């Protein structure tokens, strides 16, 4: 037996027990005649004691040669600690060691294995196996497991069947770049790693599996951010014989269940807004509604008063900051400069203070009377004590800039509480988007999303006006899931391919297997996929997903621990029939 107990379970009730423990040496304190060692495993820390009087000379000398992160096994007796430690579960006891075996020595770690490590991100990524020993990372991985199991159990109890779909599939244009895998047995031909199991889950619906789910790895060769990885995990779901309403209700219940179970936070009915409403009210299709600060369009009430910046603008919009009238000029100047940053690109802010005594002060008093300012206040919905921030310019760009400003202010003044959860559904996305460079339409979601019935007639007349039967679930300003009702009619699917500038031959080559399947009695179906990494992070009060992945990639898409991606040998390339020009 390597151990009789773990390092987190011994209590006063275990006094005088003979125990065997094993783990890593966390900390050593040597007082000359007494040696204390904190022994750590996944479950916690137990203090070991070596006493010059009570321990043999050989054992005491052996303990003196122990260093941090050594893997050791000890036999000993549980005794009561004189100086108790309320910060750990085992803080009332310690183990008087009777025998010690070094199972494996350790080099000095490149950073301290503590909650607050002295190692930077890149260093800890290189030695990720050491980083995982830290409570901070270990607990995040355990938290991820807990969420995954809740999802799996919930969906299984709702009649969903967990089915694996292939990882080696056909390369198809689904938005991001595919990761390509050459086939040795079929020279000159390639597999792709799935960006999602989209077509396969639709084929499962054709196959009569009316409720499918999978917690599945997906791969996208795209630029990385803090909340994005080249390989990520989805909670992938599909249902047959359902409407959009059925899907929204089903998965609203799932998220409510998770947040109640994991965070003990009860949610009511999720609000719903359309894509157009989200953009006009918040400047983004993933609004954070933990706070208000909705936009008001004052274009009509702001033009024609000699203020050239407004008079020459397509759109003039603003929002109010509750109790913002108390902000100093220094505070206001900070945000005026902030919006001028290249990544935001605004020229400045017009501000209006609506003081508690209902007096008004603005940066444009020279051009606008109090009567006009009060009209702005009414449109934006400000109250006495509020501060109005207003931007102007081209409509779409101004909405986006104001949306960024809204989030920055909310962050600065503490309105984005990670312990508060505010979900909402965003629906009725555009089905198609015109790309001015390629002079062609692209699917906003994917080419299998169905248009709204009432908009089908617009497909040939005005494709940009067609709304999709699609929906995103947004939580605290993050898109955590998205899906749609799918096309199940082969004729309509072909029409969409045609609008997307796919010839009949191209459509058949890329998606013929799916459209052929539709000819054999495809049921109405739809689904949704949640980003598990992001969902877990948000539920844990974080927005950075990397720490919730056991072995993540860095911001360059590399695994510095195993040095991947890396070059392969020439004979391997020869087997694949591949020649690299610079080799």
C-alpha cells in the first residue's frame, strides 16, 4: 500500500492512528531539533513532524536532506498539533513520522509551486505539469470536471444520447480555416479536423436520433486571443421535431440548472432581444445586461444647431451613467482620451451633466440650449445625478465605439460583478452578409441555417434583409452558445448554396452527402453548441479560458511544453508525398 489516507482528510478523530501518506514536499521548516514538512497531494496538505528526541538519528538525518517537490512516502502516527492552522482541513493534527522513503527526488522547480507563483505565463506554460500542482490551476480543472459532469448528467436525464462523431473529416468552408491532415494511404488527398460536428449531427437527425449531444473537441486555425484556443471544447446538441421556441426553452433550463447547481444562483426567465435591437441599444450582439446604460439616438434633436461635428455626422447616439454627474473633469478627460485610442478610433466625447438639482452643464453649452439638452436627456432616459456621454459619426462604427466605451466604464466603476449572472437570448440574426472584397454573400452562422419562413421570398430579391432562425445565448457580455433551426429541405439548401456562389458541382462535391440525405425523409431539426471552456470560466467568475484547459496553447498557437507544432522528418514527408519548398 502506497498510502492509507490522502493529505487532506486526517482530523482530530484520527488521533493515534498509524497512517501511510505519500505526496510532494510543499514546504520545509528546520529548527535544528525539529523539522516540519508540509506534504501535499491533490486533496490537501498534512504537516509532518520529525523530532530529534522522538525520531531515530538516521531518520532525522534523512529528513534534513529532503527538498521541495521531492516525492516521498511516510509511515507515522497522527498527533495533535500544538499550533493549529485553521487555513487547512488538517490544521488540528500532524503526523509524527516513524519511517521515510524518497520515492523520487526533484530538481529545484523553475518557479514556486504556490497559489501566488513567481513564474510568468510563458514559464508556467513551458512547465505546465508543475503549474497544475498549484491549487489555483488544480481547482479550476476540478471545477471544469464538475460542470462537465452536470451537463452530461442533465442532458442524459433529458433523453439526449451521447454519440461520438469523426475527427478525420472532409474540408469544408465553414468560416475559419481548417487544420489539414494529409492521408498517407491516399496520396495527394487530405482530411480536415472538425470546426464543429455540424453535418454529422444533422445526419444523426436524418438517422432518427432525435436528441443528440457530445462534449467534443473542435479545431479552428484562426488568430488567437485570451478567450480563444485553436482546439476547444463544445457542448454540442441537436434535436428533431422541434421549433426554435422548444430549443430556447430546453437549453435555457440547462443553463439555469448549471448556475443554480454550481453557483447557487437562481435565475428567472431569460430576456430575449433581436440582433437589430442588441446593436441599436448596446452596440454589440453580445451585450452585458448586468447594468443598464442603453443607447439613445438623438440624431434628429442634435443636428442643425451650428455644431459642425454633429451636423456632418450620420448618427449621434449616447447613454447615461447613473450618478455620473459626480465625476470630476479629470475622470471625464480620461474617457475622452480613451476613445481616441487607435483600437477604438473615436474623435472625442460630448458630455452633459444632469446635476441632482436639475441644472445642466455640458461640453457644448455654446451650441445647445437647456431645452435641447433636456430633449436629449429624455430620449436617453437619464435622471438627475446622471452623466451623458455622446458619440457621433458613421452609424455602425459609432455604435461599436459606444459599445466599447460602455463596457470600459462599467468595468472601471464596478458594474461587472462576476458573482452576478445576467443571461439573454439574441435572436433573428441576418442570414447572410455581403463581402465587398469578394463581391459575394457569406453565411453569418453556417450555410445550413434556415431563413425565417416569412423572409424566404426575399432570398432572390434582397438577400441581406433575410433573417435567420438563429440564436445566441449571451452571459455577462460573452457569447456562450449559438445555434439555429436547420434547413431540412434539399431544394432550399441548394438555393442557399447558389446565393453563396457555390456552383452545383462545388455544392455536390462539398455537401452532396448532406443534400442527398435530405432526400430520404429529413425531419425538421435544430440545435445549439456551447463553448465549454468559456462557460466554465464565466461560471467560475473569470473570462480567461486558458487556466481551465489542462494543456493550453499560447497566444501564438504553440505548445511550448512539448514544442509543438514542430518540423517532421523528411522520410515522413516522403511517405505523405509532401515537399516543403524551404527544406
